[in-house]
C-alpha cells in the first residue's frame, strides 16, 4: 500500500499520474469529498481528494513482514488480523515452504495462513516513492507482539 503525508497527516494514495494523485481518508478532512467507487456507488466513511504530487510532504510504499517461528516472512494484508485473527505469509524458498507447511500458490511462490498468537513480531518496511525515491532511504521498524493489534488498527484507519 502506498502512503502519502499531506498537511501533517498520513493517507492512502490512490491512482496517480505523473503530476497528481488521489488521497483516501476515513474522515472528512479539509478539502476531501465523499468517495464514489468506479461503479458509481457512494462508499460510506471514505473520502477522497485529488492533489498535485508536489504538495506531498512524504510518500512511501508500506509493506510488512512477520516473525514466525524465529523466521522472517512477507505478510500479505495485515488488516486481516482485525477481521479473522489471521494473516497470510509467503516465501519463495521451497525448503522453507516444506519445513513450515506452506502451500504452493504458483511454481515459485508458497503461502500459509497463521494465527495472531503465532506471530512473534511485525516488521514495518517503508520504501520511498515518487519524488522521495532519490532523497530518502528505506526504513524498517519492529513492532513488538503486544503492540501489533493497535498498530494494525492505526494502519487500517488510513482508509
């Protein structure tokens, strides 16, 4: 997911062109209008604003890894922890997949659903995008187990 900092607040970035982008919010912040999806349906509690890329204070791609049984794996959508109490993790290593009971998704990709209780830690990875790619570095931050659910709720609040 792509995140943009605009007026000191973080928002999800929607589609963008070379010069502008959409920011999505769950609150009707200044300048945001109600979000109507591609089918013309109003989406409740979701708002949108179209801004020039130049107005962003920061922008990055956000993804997550989890520590599971002492090993680091890529996590799919961490927000599923709020809905189902589980998350899918992935690997491209066949030996690791076999060792931990992953199922083949395609020829070189393996996946497994794990429960929250089995996650040892969550790792946040932020990679700069857009005009920030050349001026900032990728950062990582480890979220301890006891803080994971609050963190996931915070990420879900971006829209």
